[in-house]
C-alpha cells in the first residue's frame, strides 16, 4: 500500500488507494463504501489517524490493522463507518404485525409453553430491542397464561452496545414511545430516562459482526428482527446472511426485515406472511397460517 501523507486539511487518497481501502473494508468487515461516500471514508480515516498520532495510511494498515490486535481496530473502523441512527418503535407496521398476528399465532401454537426468544440483529443503541421487549411484555401480561420471553440485541459496535446496556436515553426521546408503553420508562436525573428494570432483565446485548454469523450460537428463535442493517452489504451477501438467520428460527418462528431491503430473496424453508406494510416470513413446519395482516 502506498504511503499517504496527511496534511492538516485532508488525506491524500488517489483512486487506486481509495479502491484498495474499499476492497479491504469489504473483505474484512463486509461493509461496502460506495464512491459517493469517498469523502466520508477519507474524513473518518483522517480522524482515526489523528487520534492514533499517525501520519501514514501504510503505517496504520501495517501496525494497527494486522496481527493479533487487528480485529479490534477493524471493529473501531466499522463503528466509525456505519451509522447508528435508530428510534424506539421505528417501523410501527412491523411491530403491529408482531402484536396483532405473530404473538397470537405463537400462543395458539404453543399455549405459551415455550420461551418466546426474539433477536434484534444490528440493534445499534438498543431502542429496537427494547421496543420489541415492550410489545412482547405487554402482550405476555395480558395473555392467559402469561409466558416467558427474552430479547437479545446484537451489533458490531462496542460503543453502541454500551449505550444499549445502560438503557439510559435523553428525555426528549421518550416521545418516540407510544403513550400506552411509557410505563416501561423511569425518570433518570432531570434530562434522561431509563428502561424499567424488569424489562431490562429480559433483554441482553452481545457483540456480533454479521460476517461471523455462521459461528454465532443462537437457535430455536421465535422471532428475528433485522432492519436497516442489510443496507450496508452487497446483495449476494445480504441474501447469504438471511439464509443463515433462517437456520436460527424454530418451525413457526418469524423473520421481519425492513421493507425493500431485499427484493428477490426467497428461502424454501420460509413462507411469506401476508402484509402490505411489513416484510415478514414464517418458517414452515408448524401448523396454522398467520392470519392476514389486517392492521395495515
Ligand atoms: C442504522 S443502524 C439500525 C439500527 C436498528 N436496527 C434500526 O433499524 O433502527 C445499523 C446498525 O447496523 C450495525 N452494523 C453494521 N455493520 C454490521 C455488521 N457487519 N455486523 C453487525 N452489525 C452491523 C451498525 O453498527 C448499526 O448499529
């Protein structure tokens, strides 16, 4: 790799150098940086080199990104290059599908005897995992008999997961939570709130790079929820991730992804759940279809 000097006003990255970093990032992290984000990549590399007091990309690559500590530094870089934008109850049609169809179908099928385990893949700072937990807990409380559940959130970003584990958010974010679910938040100082302890106890977080998905230990899941994450990967890789996720579902378990995040993908083990506004599938092998999504 050619050395690149870093003058104060920017990194000097010619086309070949840019292409080399795009290839490296894709190989090591799966993340694709399109040409339109060239400035973004350069800026983030420059900031990272300044933090490490380095002046050459070559040294950064050879001394920080290879060897035993290389994986940690790649994770830092991915953290800088991905966006952790998220909200509570971000895609309400998907959550309505969960509340009004997936949970009732699960109760009809199991009587609540099996634990309902949900996985929020690419959960960023935890809002998605807690939104799932709120919807499931609210349903479980009303169900007779009540049932046990757990939610796991995973992300590649260590800093994002630290926020998720703290479960503390700025108070102005509370309005993202629909009024009927605000019982799950508690005041925390003057300008923050914290998620209720009982809900936190049912929600755990783990660091996982989707590139390592074949080695992750999740199985027997009732729900996998993966939104706004696949966008970081090329189409073939998105489909390979989804095929791996399907293996983690129980028969009858459901996969909800972001509308439009994959268009052609099909998996023979899945049937599409009929919904106009949510993109969801159910793993075959359990009796009884999920009713059409009349909530949309
Ligand atoms: C835009 S956020 C989406 C958060 C949430 N799913 C939502 O829809 O609100 C995308 C998340 O994907 C995570 N991500 C990106 N590449 C990843 C990878 N290779 N493995 C795991 N997570 C990844 C990022 O760290 C980021 O937190």
